[in-house]
C-alpha cells in the first residue's frame, strides 16, 4: 500500500519539478542554517571546555585579603597575609590533592638567542598537579630545589618559540633579572585562559627563589595567592569550609572579624562559562529554526495549490473506492517527501557551510550526529504539521463536488 503511494508521490512531485524545488528551498536553507549555527555553537562550547580543562579541575584560588586605612579600602591582595606554610597546612587537609603557593611577577628574560618579557611564577611542584600540567620534555624541580632556592626553571611553549626557536632548551641557561637559571623542563601547551591570557607565556621557578632573589623585598615570606585542588567536585564545599576554618585559626582571626583572605571557586566560574556557551548555542539554533517555519509554511501553501489543481483526480479516486484516510496519507507523504528531500540537501549545505566557516573564518566548528538527527526530526515534524491541513482538506472533499470541479 505504502509502496504505490510513494511512487505516486514521486510522480506528482516530478510533474512540477521547478515548483517542487522552489518549495524545498525554504527547508534546504532552514536545515542548512540550523546545522551551521549549531556547529558554530558546539565549536565554541568545545573551545570553552578545552580552555576550562586546561586550567585544571576542582580548583580554588585563595587570595590575600584587602586592607582598610580610614575610609579607603584596597582590593583583594591589598595586604600580604598568605604564606607558603599556609599552603603546606592546606595540603594536609582531607580531600585536598594539591596546594601550590604562588609569588608572581614580570621580568625580562634573556638568552643568547634574544630576550622576552614574560610572567614569572614562584611556586612548588604542586602547581603541576593542581593545574594538571605535564612536561613535554625535561623534569620538574623538587622539594630540595624549593628548600635551597635553586635557580632552576620550567618554561612554557611561548618562551621556547621566542627565545630558542627550534633548539632544545632543556639544560640551557636563561637570565632572569640578570640571574642565571637552568632550564630543567618545558611545560606542555595549555593555550589561552578564559580571560584570553596566553597560559604558555610563563616561567615557573621555586617559590623561595622568587621570594628571596627575583622579587626580594616585594613578598618577604608571603605569597600572592594559593592554588588548591580538591579531590572531587562533591568535596569542594567541604574543602572550602575546612580552608576557611584553618586559615582563620592560623591567622588568629577572632569571632565577628572579617577574613583577611578570599576564596574563589574556579569550578563555579567554569560552569558559568560552559552554561553561557550552551545558551549561545541554543539561541543560534532558535534563530536559525525560524527558517524552518518559513519553509514549512511554503510547503503548506504549495500543497494547498496542489489540492486545488488535483480536485478532479481526488474525486475520481474516491469514486472508485479510495477512502478518506488513503487520500490523507497520499498528500501527507508528498508533504513529508518534500520536507525530507529538502532536509537531505540542507544537511549537505550545513556541513559544507560549517567547513567553510572553519576554513575561511578561522572559527572552530563541530558538526555532531545529534544536530543532524535533530534536523531530520524537525524537518519530519514540519512536513507532517504543515502538510496535515492540506491533506485533511483533500480527504474531506465530497466525490460529487470534486468530480464537478472545473
């Protein structure tokens, strides 16, 4: 039963090829726009997710607090209240994987190949654990390097590119503020952070070396912040509460007094960024879906015209025994076929559009199977929804009236 109806539907659409192609055009553009926009949104979401993962997982940043002088209050970090021993105490808390103190600063780095201004971060090897940061070559500095304030360094990919080119930097000497440092390792690439900063444009040195030699007088025994990694997402609330209680006790902060530190949950910030990317993807898809509705309206209009043109045909079919549901199914199949054929062409157009955007626009695009399945599902729904009224109108024609129609 369905086979002959499909053959008849193909024949009816083929009899008016130009009209059929123009009718499908709205669906082609709609599906192509939806897939292209979803690919852009998914690409952006994937890029945000990769950036989030490059920062590390389950992270906190414990910052030094603010200071107040009269009516004037400084921002976070306005007073130096955190020490490397605070980081060691935090590392001993339950559900804490790593706690890395950080004493950052900027300096000019010089090699025999050239010079480069970059960020220097005094820290411990726990930084590599907290940030899930591996080494592409060489090895990390150790606890003994921190205790002895050794002049050793781990350098990022951007430093390698600008100061060594194709040379292997491991074992070579760089000068930071005229102090010689041995490059022990090269950090694996991280790319940009959420704020657009190049994470590979950095050098890690032992925190004691930064405090006593590179930035002597700026930090003393203090650090700017501590990066803490919890063992799991579920443990983050408890870890934050434990860190707050520990630091208040270590800093002798009395009941009712404000904390002299601030704790920022980077996981919450990462979730917010991911949700923003998801909302953008849905908005792009919603805007592109308007074209599908327009395409559906086009299908309905053409099917109404087709019903009018084929009124006598409908009357003859019903006169020789066709039932209302047979006529209804026939016209629904034609509407659905127009929709699905337009969808197939639209999928090819959307995938090609996503490829062109990636090639010419430099944007990351990701065409997912879900977006193609969604396009087909929506196209089917549009075909049935907008094709039902013309099909129902055809099925409800009276055979006598249809045969008399001129």
